[in-house]
């Protein structure tokens, strides 16, 4: 017997990345289909755990009740056809509501999923057949994974890490940007952007000026981050600084981050790309805090924030401007503090490489 699953995740980019452990876990049990937004769809390309990816353009082509019903009918038809063609009989199909809106629950209901699993804190919980505790003390990747592993008498398996799968097009795009020259210095990726204004640490140019003599730099982000990137390039005043803002797909950005020895980022989606690519990360938290469950997961990662401000955290996502007007949570996080963490993590990374090389030489 095998189980067929539908995962619905139509939230932010980072949430999509953090849903990959849940997808991998469900794929051990049977075929998994996934519903995502157009913005997130590219992140899940090449994922071997996904049978079919449905792109739900809830603010465009699929807006409104008609678009919702059209997608629900498509999913139901595909599920019915899959059940007829599979060799092994399928148990009851289950929908996992990684995004807890009423619209997502309605999609699962209309698509004929009689088993619907979601969080007990979700607005749509009355439409679920099983509610799972939303553990505010856990990382969000673990919370999502727990939808399939809510606990009980038997020991829970170990959560697989988030993972993305850049392919040859992404590798080629990064090769073209980085070029063939490697001068032996560590590669540090900088991600100065965020949708939320108060999450953008203002001192990336000053940090770049300090570390550029010792590191190669690559700036990642969307086209909206190009102005910030220009300031960083100008401050670094060094050849070989790669501005990748607006030049790579999300999956290619993950490939670039995966090649870096370290990522310095705000509390935004690049840190989750780094978690999926196992790249050590320094995440700078301003109005938000790691305790919300969205910190970095890669080995040798750390977080920085202003520990003594009574106004932190002021928002779950981060407001456009500081509600009190002083923005001390970011302005008082010094360049020296971040630079010190960069040096410490790079030194540990070099020691890790040397230990690995010694171990490999002994095996040979």
C-alpha cells in the first residue's frame, strides 16, 4: 500500500524552501504533488520527490472562484487518472496545508481530498480533518515537517534538511558570472535586500570595503536590489566583485550561494537558499528575531541582533519603517560586529576544509 499526497504551499519564497523536508518525507510513502505560486515554482524544479507541480496564479490567471475551481478539477482529474494507472493500490489521498488560508483548504476540499491536515492555529482549521500543533518554539521547517510526523508513541524519524536541486542551466549561468579565475580567496556572498524596509541592514558597503581585500565578493538578490549592489561594488573598490542582482533565477541564485564559503544576509529568502545548499550563514535580524522559527539551518551558521532593545520584535514580518522612528535595531548593529563574525566563520570553514582533506588523504 502507498499513500498519495498533495502539499499546498502558496506563501513566501522562504516558506517554499522550508517545505522541502515535508515533501521529501512524504515521498518516502508515495507520490507527492505540490501546489505553489508562480514566483516559487522555479525553486522546486528538478526536485526528485515531486511527481507533479501545479502552479497556482492566485492573483492572476487563477484569481477568483472560477480559477480555484478550475485548478481543483485539474488536480482531481490527475489524481483519479494516477490511481487508475499505478500498480500498487493507493490509500486515501491526503492534502497537507503548509499554507493555512481558507482558500488553500477550499482547494483541497474541492479537489476531493477527504483527509486534510493543517495547523491548529490556521484560519482554515475548521476545514481540516486533522489539526497539528503549531509549535512556536520550533523552526518553521520542523513545524512543516511535523504535519507528516506529529509525534506519538513511536520515535519520530530525523528531519531531512531543506534541499534544492540546481541543474545544468543554473550551473552554466553561475559559471558565466563568476568566470574561470579563482585566486584562492574565500567567496563571500552578500544579500543586502528584503521586501521589508526595516529588515535591510544599512552597512553592507562598509562591510564590503573591509573584507574585499581578503575575500571574493558576490552580491545576490533581485533587480530591486541593484541600487544597493552598486553602492557595495563602489565601496569595495576592487576587481572581481560580482554583482548578480537581477541576473540569475532563484535556483541559479541558490547555486551561486551553494558555491560560497559564507553568506551574509538579512532575515530574507537568501538565508533559506543557503540552508538548502548547506552554506554557512550570518543572518542579521532587526525588527524580527530567530525565535519566530526562520533562522538559518546550515552548519556553522549564526545570527546577529540587538539584544537589549525592548521594542524588539516589533513585527512578525518587519514593518516598512520603524514604528518609533529610531531604527536602532539595525543602526546600532556595527560593521565591526559583523566583520568579526565573518572572520570567525571563514577561519572555521578553512579548518573544516583542511580536516576533510586530511581525512581524504588518509583514505587514499
